[in-house]
């Protein structure tokens, strides 16, 4: 009677499962079938017999899987309610399923194997070891019945480790019991798994070359794969002694499998987990066995296979799917092998030179050859993976002195010359790396973001290599620079739209110049740190600099690279001062660079970058070598004066950059009176504009301020008033840029005696520290009232009456710019503009940018005033009230950090007291809301 009921129920369940899995089934019917199946699992007393019947091999795969799910549900949720006899019966039936309840290893569905192994694991979690002490012995016995049973045993052991160690899917006490028992039996478990692996790998090797035994060979291969996967689940957490036992037999076996295409990926993953283990250095010392002849031979052979085609070309339609699968699998293997070599390098750097007394391995050259194979691979991802370890090797106190590493540093630098070139865009087909990039990156924007980070890594590694071979690195850089100077410009297929014949950022010449410039900058920046003055290649560097100075181009992208090379080589000029006028002439001519003279079109981004680059180079020179430039000050100043008188030739930022450079040199006067007189002269035109009655009225009245800027006018690109209000905005920006540059750069001498002799010291604090005065203090104090008025006006623009004054054109002028929104949201940057078209901005965009920059500059000035002026700033009468009345809503942290302790009560307490009171009120309000929610 019961058998008939079970059979009838099984028929209904089979129908329900088929209805659920049929794509043509009506949704209502599918839901009803699902409800029926779930209710059966929850309430039926026939779960075990029905589950066993549905799991028989005669059923379809989906039905069998559902039957196994029923059994798993019973074990999970009814086990404690079952009698010991019922438990024993279910356990015996489950073990019987392991023994003969599946098809052959190659025919059985993977989800059936997974479901069956989970049933066994759920029983183990409840019964082992207390009520099932012979579990491991029974598992070992099962493996003698065939490959299918061995694979299921491996799956069971893997799922057990995952549930107990990784996912913690059982109560704490049970987890501890099982983990402890696993640990106690780990010697036997590891020996068992290694024996299974060795046996099946041997059988696979024998049978794969025997005609007619291909199926049996694949079965052994499948078992070996399952065993490697199981080992990977244990290697991560067992004690290192199990991994390094028997002179690292496991690691050597894994190295041997790197040459086996069907097993190499799983072997590499096991190897990676093992070598990445942390722990005491003495426990990790056995890892050095991987530098022995046998292991390093197989690692090197596998690494050199990286030169082969991992992303294959599809030769025939019938083999497309299989070819892609094999190619992708091999590429994943190369990534894992690269990680293995990186982990091995990390262990090498940690062990050599440590207390455990590990010598430099004799096969270091073979290891580095294997590592170099990935650095020269076509995949940009693989190249990038090696950079950190190269840097670590070159910085290592002992390894960096080894002749093998020194020789490899030169090869690395040669390889980096190729790797720095920006190639491999997923959308293109002009380089072998493009095929790999289509696997690794979704778009050109993703690739660019990756490559920028990759290039930074390369720069760090090159700088580290320069510690090892500084002169050789310089010769390589010099050779590359000479080659680029002598090569004709190749604009390629993608040219700029600005003028005929100009390059785009993807033109062949530009990517080569760009890469060479990065390389040269890294090398020259390090040579002074790693070589004594007598060994510096001064004559060769001067020849290079002369060649760069003589090089002329109207292409802005290449000219920008030329300027970087001039900056990189400039430190050598200190030894040949007669080159300085030529350098300054080249930089000053670049400040006014134009592709098309007297064009009314906006400048392209490339042209703007050249001009900014030149300004930055001059500021950097004046910041780092002001004493060297001091003899040229009068000539420098005269040239700047000429440029400043031409309103149209420079932007406001460019003018102020030149003023900053002059201020930096003037710090070397070391004479307070002389420097103050110079600053007064330099800033006289600026101060005249800023302190004029017209400007005062504008800055103190929000309505007049908006009218002055044109924000209350409806504006079109053809409006006659556009030039006027644009000039007004430029005047206002110019004043702020100028005072910011002076406040930020004007300083007293660092040496106290020089400062005292120059008249910069006005007294001493009670603790004996000198009190300095800044030569720009008087200018700033005169500038401050209007600055605070401007800040107050800017903050009042958000009042309703002032928002109402905005014209229709500028209603969104106070909103965050779209570029900044995208940055905050982490959205992708716009598509790459390879043509470098002129950038046209709308009136609204220009106004938004103006307000943002103006607001930022106001607070940068206040922030820099503290550390720059010190007592002259903090002792201003009523400063706290003035700041509260204007800038309090955006208090700059530099103002607070730089405030002397004696001014805390007078300035910081009046400022921060109301702020902290307000913050406390806001926090109390928030907590009230949170408490109300929790009480509901």
C-alpha cells in the first residue's frame, strides 16, 4: 500500500517538476507546481522514499536533482526529529547513491554530482565524528570503486572544508569539533589526496597516448582536476607543515603539472594559494625548494609558453567555440602562473637577508627569465602584474646587488621602453595586445583608467631600477630621446582637426614621444640620488639638452613632451649655467604658443596644456633652484613685464603663474626692504584695480556684483555685452590669482640668522621661537577687507532675493557642474576625443566655472594667509568677528591648524564655539530621529 502511495506521489512530483522546467508553461501553472513541490518538502512523510525513487538513474536529470534536493531538505530540517534507525537508513541509502547511484564520470551532470555531495556533507556536519567515526575510512574505500566515486569523494571533502572553514554554515561548537577532527586527521587526508592525484595523473599520462583509451584517460584527468580543486580548498588554511612535508613533495608535483594543458590551470591555482601563505619566516623557508632545478625548469617552461598565442585566431567555423574555450582557459592559466611567480618573488624578498639565513638561489636567473616573459607578454594586464615585484627586487638590500639582478634590470628597462607605449585599445586592431584587452576591458575608457595606473607602476619600477644601474638607465633614455628627435613625425590615421598635419593623442609619433618622456623623466629624476657628482654624465646630458632646445615643432602634443624633457634635464644646467638663457627662451616662447595665430576660435586642450606646461616648468625651476636663477632676475622680470602688458597674449592664470615665479626668485633677495619694494611694484596694478571705488561697490553689494558679472542678463553667444562682462570676470579673477600667488609663495629665509640679518625677524615668542614678518603682509592686510566682503557677497548669493536676480540664462549658475557631478558619482569620463577639437563652452558653463574658481580661490587665500603671514594675520584686531561675518560657513582647516596657541582664545574659540554648538544640535536631532525609529 505504501509503495503504491509513494509511486503515485512520485508521478505527481515528476509532472510538477516538468511543468516548472518547461519554458512553454503558463506562469500560473508554474507557480502552482512550485507551491505543490514546496508543500510536499515541508509536510509530507514520504520525503525520504520519494526522494530516493526520484534520484534513481532511470529518471531525467532535472527530476533526479529534485529528488536529491528533497533528501538534502530532510537532512537539514528534519534530522533531529528522526529516529536513529531512520538516520541510519538514510545514511546507508546516501552512501549507496555515492557507490552506484550515478552514471559514469564523463556522462553524469555536474549539478547531480554537486547535489549528491551536499547530501553527504550535511550528514557529516551532523554525525561526524561522534556518530560516524569511520567516515573517512568509508570515503577512502569508495575511491576503490572507480573514477566516478573518487570524484564524488573529492567533491564531498571540498564542500565540507568550504562549509566548515570558509562559510561557517553550522553552529560554533559543531564547527570547532569538525575542524579539530579535520586537523587531527590532516596527515592522512593529505596523504590520501596526494596518492589519488599521483595515481590518476600517472594513469592519464599512460592512457592518453594509447589509441582507443581516450575516454578512460579523460576520466582519470577529471579525477585529477577534482583532486586539485579539493586540495585548493585545504591548502589555504592547513598548517604549512602539511604543504611543505616530505621536502615539499606537493609543491614539486604541482610544478610538474604546469606542463600538462588539461591540469595546469588547477595546478597553478593550488600553487598560488600555497606560495601566497603568510606565517613565520622559518615556516616559509621550505618554499625555496621551488628554486631548485626541477621545479624552476617546469615553471620557466610554462612561463615561456606565454609567448604563444593565448587568444587564438579562429580558423574555422566548426571549431570556434572550442578554440575560444581553450584560448580563454590558457589565458587564465597565464594570469595564475604570473601570480605564482609574483608570490614566489615576494617570498624570496622576505626570506633573503632575513634571520632564517636564506642564500640567494643559484637559479635566480631562470626565475627572472620566467618573470621577464610575462613583462614582455602582449597582454597589458600580465605586464602590469609584474611591476610591484620588479620594484621590490630592485630595492632589496641584498638581491639588488646581485650581478644577475643588475643584468636583468637592464633587460627590464629595455622592455619598459615598449611597455610604456600606450597601445592595446579594445576598439582597435593595431597591436597584438588589443585582442587581450577585449577580454580584460569593457571599453577604451576602462583601458585608459587601467593604463594610467599601470604607467604609474612602471614609473616606480623604473625609478627603482635606476638605483641598480643608474648610468645604464641614463644611456638607454638618452638613446631613446635622440631617436625621437631624429625621427620624422608620423600623424597616422587619426589627426587633429585644428590644423592640417597635426597629430592626435593616438598618432604613432605622439604615443612614442609620450612613452619616451615618461621614461626619461623617471631616469633623470633618480640619477642625482644614485650617483656622486663626479660620476654624473654632464657632458652627455648637455648634448641632449642642446638637441632638445634646437628641436622645433608646431605640434602641441609633441611640444608638450619636449617641455617635459627640458624640465627633466634642467638639473644638469646647474653645472653648465650658460645654458640657462636658452632654456628660458624656449619656455617663454611656449607660454605664448599658438597653432593658428590670431584665431578667434577657442584654444584646443592640447594648446592650453602646452602653455600651462611651460608655466608650470618655470614655477618648478624657480621653486627648486631660486638661487641659481637669481642672477637672471632682472632679465626674467623684464621679459615678464612685456608679457603682462599684452592683455590678449596670456590668460589670467598664465600671468599669475609668471608672477608666482618672480616671487619665488625674490625670496632669495633675503632683504626684507628690497623684496617688499619689488612686491609693491609687482602688485601695484593689481592693487589699483582691487581697491578702486568701482570694485569696492561691486564687491560689497550682491545686486551690483551680479550685474557686474552679467549674471542678471539674458545672454547669447552673439550678445554685444558678452565681451564686457567677460572682461569684468577676468579682472576679478586676475586680482585673486595674483594675491593668492604672492601669499602662497612669499617667504622669509629658512635660516634664522639670514632672516634676522635681512630684517625679517621682529621678535621672539616666550618660548624663544622667532617671530617673522612677511614682505607681502601690508599688501594682504590692505587686500583683506574687500576679500572678506567678496566672500560675504558670494555666500549671500544663495538668498532668495539674490537668486531671483539671476537671468533665465544663468538660473543654474550656482549648481554643481556636470563634470564634478560625474566625478562624485564615479561615472565614466566622456569618450576619448582623439581629434582635439576646440572646446566651446556655453555661457552657463563659463559662469559656473567662474563661480567655482572664484569661491575656491577666496578660501585658498585665507587658508594660505595663516602659515604665510603668521602673527601679522592672527593678530588682526577683530579677525574672528570679520571671519564669522563672511567666511564662517566655509572655514578652511589650514587657518585652524596654523593658528599659534596664544591666539586660540582670541580667534579659534569665537569661531569654533558656535560651530560646535550647531553641530551638537544637528547630532541631537539626528539621534532623536534614530531613537524614534528603533522604538517603533
